């Protein structure tokens, strides 16, 4: 029995190392995956450095919602008092109307992995 316990312990250790390595590589690749998701799902309305149907998104972290000069925001978003953080962007992407009723964005990102990747990409654009 002692031999089985030893091999079980080694197997658990190996799995832990593998999971840790996967998590670290997943975290570093989130921004790259987020860039791809942004290009496929968000770029129809948003750009990084210019306004489109939606405001530019470079520098969104720490920025007050509804504050890009010259962009026509809804009164609801402009008056929300939100300053964009990772948790608030996650809630926003899950359901913009739930976070700020009456805003102009209806698009949702329901997949939590896609939201995480998008947020990582947006954070990389500071």
C-alpha cells in the first residue's frame, strides 16, 4: 500500500504543476485571445483609437464612463458615475442594460472566458 500512496502523491504533484503551468500560460495568452475576440465581435462598433458607433476603448480602465470628449453617450451612461474597473467591465459585458438601464449598448458577451480575454486585452491597451 505504501508504494501506491507514494505514486499517488507524485501523480497529484505532477497534476498540480501541470495545472499551474496551464493557468500561467492561459493568463499570458488572454490578451492575445481577447484581441482576436475584439476583432471578431466588437470591432463593428468599437475601435481602439477612434470613435465608431461606440467610443474608442484605449485607456478605458480607470476612465469615467461616458467621458470620451465628443462622443454622444446616453444620459444613463454619462450620469452613471461608473469608473471602469475589471469587475465593472465584466458586469457590463454580461449585460449592459442590467448594469446601466437605459444605455445604448445592447450587445452581451455571455461566455465568461471570452469576457476574461476581452478584459485582459483592454487592460493591455493602457
